[in-house]
């Protein structure tokens, strides 16, 4: 998920895909307002005849209302998409790029006149599980079953990277297209490492050793986005998955009673991150910084590492020195880890939705189908310096920046060793509670065992949700 550029911070995330429950939406008032419906205040265009070329019956000359989160990815890509859509369909698109998704759209959802397409991302996104429970999301399965614009003999679903559909499913229904293929982990400056003669670490002990060398050189070992514990949570949760294997990850997503308490992998992961705090290897003051503040300090060579999703490069374009050589690093492994160092959290982030009450729902569905064409995917790669969930979705010859290229290289090295958590989309309250515990941990206000206790309490609470039985990983 793209992250915010100013003011309030983000989104996976991560995803963005890739990047999240930081600000609580007034859930009950929103739900009750949604449930009351508010009545449709706008009439959509008359539907055109459905054909193989026009599977949803888009009317020529209609209107399109598109709202995107203007964060780490900017919104130039969306403007380019809208221009292409208007040219093809004779539509007139209205565009809003904002970081205040809830602020701008909650009353519109409540009033029954939402936009036709929404990139529902960032710290102020509307919780997806809340929208789903209040029947505000159109089923996007027809898009998956429509012909691909690149090869009409294939269905759209067959052109997507594995995990995309699972990531956008709530209660067994595909309701959000997580569009950006994001990798999560640490980032470092190739230039700094070369100058200092440091080798990128593969084990946690090697990681701590470089952090200690950085400290000796007057730098911070690890910078993190202290005001938004989403980011340090990525490190903790990745360590759990790599130490305990996919079973440890699934136990958390499936809300098992021993997801955290009784999990040796979970305790080892939290203790490992706490070691950075105890050994005073954090960038001084990083606990009080926003994502952009800490990332900019890192760009100024004030710390060796920072955690983030692969939206980081585009988000920091203006702050990154030309010769910085941004590089991705999978989270280094603890001893006796079940997954190898090369394994990475990777998956779809940046959720695009079509509201159930959209005035131009056929247009919204066709817009989503167009996003999954190579043409639009290439536009995104060029404008936002990031990959999409379309397989081979970038035209050959498109040059990628160093950080994005290093993420592509890491994905190739990982092969089938990729993983991704689903609980942040399924259980937003649980996600927030775990992030809050991580915030306390990094500030040394709680110890690892207390973190485990709080995380398990959040799991147990989520398990009481009647909807939880519809969310299950096998």
C-alpha cells in the first residue's frame, strides 16, 4: 500500500500491499449509518448491451467518479488511467487524490452516493471489514471471470500473481483488488554499505553486529517509524513466520488459542527485536518520528537500516540522494528458522474497491478490468516505481529504479518462498491492538512476555466475531 506523503501517516500493507489500522474509524456509527442505507441519491447511466468487448455493459458518454489515496505512489498514474478510460469509453472522469479517505467518503457511503472506484488505502482508509459487513462492497468476481484485455482467450483471474484473490477476499467473497505487488523487509543504502565495507546480513546475529558497527561509527543501527508501529510490526511478524514456518503464520490468521502464547517462534521473534532496543541500537529519537521523518533521516545516512514495504523508494524520491543506491534486504533469520533467509513477505497491497451503490457500477468494474491490462500496469510501474499483481505486467524495456529492481531480484531469489498475513484485512481491531503492543515494546514500557500476552488477547477477542468462521486459511 502506498504510504502518505505529508501530515498524517499511513497504511499492508503492505498494502500495501504495502502498507493500516492506525486510526480507529468510528465503527459503530459508520456501520449503523451504512445499514440504514441512506437511499440512493444518484441514478446511474442506462446500462449498455453486454458483449465480449463490453462484459459489464458500460454506457458510452457516462460519468466516472474516481477517488485515490494520494500517498507514496502519488496519483499521476490514476490521472493517466482516467484519460485512457475517457478516450476509450467517451466518459467524463472526476478525480480526487487525497489522504483523507474516511473524511472525504464516509458521508458519501452513508448517503448512498459513493464514488465508482476507490483506492481505499492509508492511515485514514475505511476499514475493509467494516465496509464488507455493511454490504457496501460490490462483488468483483465478475471482473475475474471477464476476458483479459491483453488476451481475450484468458480470464482476468489467470493473469494475476498467486495470492491476489485470497488477499482481496472477505467472508468468501472477492471484494477488493489489492493492486500493488509489494515486498516487505529492511532497506539499506548500497553506497553506505560499500563505503563502510559492510556485508548485507543474512542472520539476526549478523544484523545486530552491523547495527553495533553503525553505532560505533556514530550512526543509528535501526531507524523505524515510531509514530506508526505498523512498520516495526512487519519485522516482528516476519521473524515469527520465518522462525516458525507457514504454520506459525496460519495459526495467527486462523486465530488459534496458541497463536502467540505457547509459540516459541513468537517469543523468539519479539525478544530478537527487543534486543535492538536493549542494546541501544536504535536511531536516537526514532520512537517519536513519523514515517517520513525517520525515512528522511535514513536517507541522510543517519541509520543503517529501516523497515518498510517497496513503496518506500517512490515515497522518498525527493529525499533520496542520487547515488544512495537503495537496496532491499529480506528480514534476516533467527537460528533454526524453518524458512530460509531468502523467504520474504510479498503480496498484494493498495486495495481498490467498487462500492455496491456506485452510480456507474459497470464503469467501475470495467475500470478495474482495465487496471489489470499490461498497458495500465506499465503506466503504474513508470509513474509509481512499483510492480502490480499482473503477471509479466511491465512492458520489456521499462527501466526500474535501484530499490524496485532490488525487490524484483529478491522476489526471483525467493522463488516459491513467499508468505503474507491476512489478519490485518480480516481483523482490523486485532491488528491495531498488536501494533499498540509493539509501540509499547519499542519504548521499553513492556517486556516481550507482556507483548505476547497482549497479542494473544487481541487474537482471542477477534475469535469471538461471528464472521471469523468465514475466514480460514488451510
